[in-house]
């Protein structure tokens, strides 16, 4: 479904509306922040957009990850609000690949400590559904007031590898697609019916030691092929930098 821009239903500007809470008026008096909402459930998507527009923000929405990736690059939102489960995608994929270091809030209806830990390692906030409107608007106001996300998010740009680099991921063959000083994206084959790994060791040609990688996001390409993006362990950061410089 194509992303839609939601228009506020208020009959006059939020700063003049007596029903708008005072702490929201400062937002409306300046150029409104733009928030990208990504959720494949239309009632949830529309409801979030109406709530945030009534609070004085501008919203754009998407129901799919490919559409959201396009909007991240072209619409330059100030905040990403994304659900975890997006059809065959994981919402953390968007948090990991966002081209600009904007704040992110991850939403899910399922309590999962591992997903929450991954979201926070990427610098995102984490909220469980159902969400109180006051809790969400307070969190949105806080993360936007703090500006750009902090040191937990991707600190280095991703780089395409200059030549095909095939690696061994534990006991399976894989192909390296892009890298940064902090992470890697690989294409790997798994047996039919097997899901992506939560972590793996990457064995590089001519390297003295394996590179431990913790998977942050994954996406199935076909029955046996997965794309996986992950963070390289700090313990091998110096050696990994040398590898990145060699292959990019």
C-alpha cells in the first residue's frame, strides 16, 4: 500500500486550540517535526497518525518496508516509529539501515527481551502495545527534544565491497554484501525450513581468527536464502577495521 500523508483534522492551528495540552504547543509554534509511521495494520497506522498530528506533528505513513526505505531517503523524517512485525520483514531492519541517524521508536505487541535488547543497542526506544497515548506522545517529545540519536546507533557509514567476498559462516557458505567498521550484511544459505541464526562466526579468507557477529535484522530471499545484518563484536574491532579497509 502506498504511503499516505495524513492531514490534521483540527479546524485551526494546534497552538490556538484550547484542547491541545500546553506542553504540545511549543512543538506547533515552530516548524513541525515529521514522523514516519510504519505499520502494516491500517487502523493502527491511521490512529497513530491522527494522534501525533493532533499533537502538532507532521506524519507520513507506510505499510511496507520497501516503501518506508524510500521515504527515509526522500522525505527526511525526524523520527521513525516502526512496528516489529511487518509481513516477511523485521522492523529492526529499518532501524539498522536508516540512511540518516534519526531517532527511532520500536513498537510491538509481543514482549521479547532479545528484540528489546537489539532495539536499544541500535539506539531505539522500545514500547509494548497497547500504548497509552500520553506515554507515546511524551516519549516522542523527549526523543525529538534530544535531537539526533546517541552513540548506540550505527556510528559508521555502510560501504559496498569492491569485489565478491565469499566467507564461511560457521558451517555454511555465505557472500558478503556490504560492511561498515561496526557491522556487516551477508547473504547466506540455510536448509529449507530453517530460520536465520541469532549470531554467527564469520571466517574470512586469510584471516587469523573468526569474526563474531550478532544478527540485528534478517530477511528471507527465498526458501533457502537469507539476508542478515549484524554487529561485529567489539573484541575484534581493530582487526575488523583492517578487513573493511582492504575490501572496500
